[in-house]
C-alpha cells in the first residue's frame, strides 16, 4: 500500500509542469487539510497561519475566475507569499501566462499590454473582460520574472515552467519540512523557496521582519529545518541575534546564494550548526540554478572547468576572470558578470564586475578588503563600497558593525584604528579605506544582498 508521500510523488509525476504546484496543494489539502502551509509574521505577535485547506480553496476560487475570463496574462501585484502561491498555482493549472513583477520593478511591466494585475485581494479587476485565450491549453505558458538589477538594468526574463521547477527536490527526504523565507517572495530566489516547500508538503515561515531577533524567534518557534539566505543575511543572524534563542533552533540544512560566501562565514556557520548540511547555490534569474557546492569550502573546485557538470553545464573564464556559463551543448555561452580567481585548487569569487571601485584609474575589489576586515576582533560585519570623489573619481569607504558587547579592552576607536592598520599592512595604498564609519547594521537590497553604493 502506498504511503501518503508516495501517492503525492506519483501524482506529481503524472502532472504537467505548469499544473504541478496546484496539484501538490490540492493533494496535500485532501490528505492533511489542517497542516500549515505558510506562517506569516512569524516571530511576532501578529503571527498568522494559512493551512493547506485554506490555500487550496483560494486557488480553486481564483481558478474559477481565470477560467471565465481567460486573460492574456496575469501580472502579480501581490506582496504576501501566500497570495503569490495562490496566483502561481491558479495560473499554472489554468494555463495562463504569469509575470512576477515586484514593487521595485513595476516600470518593467509596460510591454505586458492587456495583462491583468492581481494583488493580495486575489481577485481580477472588476472591469476585466473575457478574452477566451486558449493557445496555452496544450503547451506550457511562459513564466516571467523580473531581475534584481544586480548584473545590469532590471529586466524581464522569460522562463518555461520546466525551468522554474528544475531545481525542485521532490524525493521523500525533502517532504514535510519547515522552510525559512527571508528573500523577496516575488523574486527568483524567493519563488524557489516557497515553491519547493509547497511542492513537498512543507511549511513556509515568513518572519515579521529581517530583524535578527525576530528571525531567530521564527526559526525556533516554527521548527525551521531549512534555512536559505544570502551570506549577508546569515552573517547578520549569527552575529546580531540573541544567541540564547538562536541556539535552540534545529536547522538541518543551510543554503547560501545570491552572493559569494567567504571562508570565514562558512567556518562560522559550521561552528554554530555543526550538524547542518551547508550548500552554496550559484544561480541567476536569467539562467536558473547553475551548480551547487556542498564541500563546505569557498568557491568551487578548479577541476570543474575541465569537464561538464551534471545536466551538461560547462564553466569557463575570460582572461580577466569573468565566469562564463554554457547550460548545454546547444546553448550559447553567457557572461555572468561574476569574477573568479584561482587560489590553489579552487576558484573563488572576488566580486561582480559592477562592484569594482575605480580610484584614480586603479581597480579595487570590495570583497578583498572585507576579507581583511571581517576576522578582526570586535568586528561583526563590514561593507565596503565606492564613494564619489571629485579628484579620484571614487574613494574606498567602509561601514563596520561592532560586536555587541565589545570584548574587554576594545572601543569603537580602537577597532577603527585596527581596521585601518590591517588594511595598510595587507593591501595596496589605493585599497585602504579613506572613510570608516561605525554603523548599527549593514544596508541590504530587497534581495538580501549588501549594497555596493
């Protein structure tokens, strides 16, 4: 006799890619109607639980509206993860094209003429008229996702449902887990998190904010097993959250993406979560997931440039170190904008081409300076960026977050002095910060990455 999970896997295997999310939600709601699907505002008094029965009912209601109108396409204006899940599932099963356009990317929606917006109310506009569009009934409709603008001006990228689901793990060991969601739920990384959780009967935990203490409470209270985050957000959690709370969490898997993770962070994560499996994911909105690194070291093995990776992916570099990705033999090579440097038997990321600070014509890489500063006593986190200068074009500037409380014998002034001394000893004169500010927190983008401006 098949178990509930085996039945779900069998059910999903038979479903077309576009319909898989809706099928998963419906089947889990049938078997476990009271199981939490999403926990919103976790870690706060405003905590809300949306169970699978409620989620499936909302999907069915929106599907009925879409079936009546058959619109040209849907543009998401929703901000809540649960709303985005409903819209995505309903559009997939009804074969309606879907565009994820976060608030910061609304100006990009201009070309989607005739597409209808849906917000957190989960209803079509009152003046929506029937289009009767059926050309996607027998083929997969497009899924459009806006890029964050990290690698250039923000743009809309077309995906097939198969590529959206390509990274999803559906085996039995992934079922029934709690997933932390600190990414923007309308961007590629966030979509991957909540979709993976719901496809496998898990629950999505959305903290009330990115405040480290709020996130720590959410991890503990909601039994989070999988912690996906950017290195910036994870570093902030480990250095700033109440450790007496955070240590009570039972995190089994940690997935890092969006930025390069340095050796110091990986060591800190391993020290705090010695039993957790740590995975670094290299992915972009344009390419999807390219590769995963699971050996706990920074960068990736140099040998990967001499052979094809699983799925046929091939890596190469330009003369200046820019990483080139070819997804398959038939695909064109893509310049990623990420620069790597060979260090021993590894290639490590040294920054994005757009991150470079140009000081009087000399190129300075912020990540290298941060690697010098982060291990120093009294420093919890650091951000290096370029500050405009009328004389040199740019100056190197740094923001430092201090350990709280500072170890005995240290003061903000002594930490700042030690930071400058370390830079003068380890770096060329051009790379030494001219401005060093002590701040309470490092500013991040909507995608959870450190700002470089």
